[in-house]
C-alpha cells in the first residue's frame, strides 16, 4: 500500500473539507484506535499504533514533520496488520474525495440578467432547482406595452 499523502493528513487535521473532512478525520482516529493485530512470529516489536502521531498532528496541523510521522506510522502499521491495511485502504479511498483546498475556482456570470438560481462555488453535487419562466421582454411581439399611442 502506498503511504497516505502528507498533504491530505495535514489538511484533514486542520479542518479542511468542512464537515466531510471532520468526518474523515474522525474515521481515521477510529481506525487508528482499533487494537493493533501484528502478523508474523508473534514476537513483540516496538512499532507505533499511529495514535501518538495522530494526536500530535491534531495539535499542530500545520507541522509537515508531524504529518510525515503519521504517514510513516500508518504505513508501518499497515505492513504489519492486515485488517488495518484493509481499513486504511478503504479510508484513503474515501478521504481522497474530500476537497482539501487544492485547485482553483473561477466563477463568471455574463450575458445579461439571470432569471433563476445562480450558484457559485466548487464541487457541487445532487442539487435540484425549480425555476420560474423569465418575465416577458418589453416590446415582444403581441405585447401592446411597446406600442406607441398616435
């Protein structure tokens, strides 16, 4: 399994992604706190569960060194614990869907008056709008408002 992105970990620890980001961070916290099931000879090794690194990063989300330490701890644990590796892979797949501030957004409205909802932002999904018809144009065919009296 590839290491978890340091940028993603730091961004989620810092609250990026709004509520979805907070849920992703909570999911990682829950995963890391599960019992550590080491595979192999049964010999005890001094390997971090990842929880101390998680707590340190949460305390200082801007510290790239702390994010790197967490990424490394997660990779080592995933190499030793198959259940954790499976859970971490699923978590990464979901967490990568969280927008962490990367990318640019350019919103432009042009071409006259808009008669309906206008939403500006990024990464919208499942939106539904019910819009009314635009008002009739002044001077439209069959409209007496545009006729002059003689």
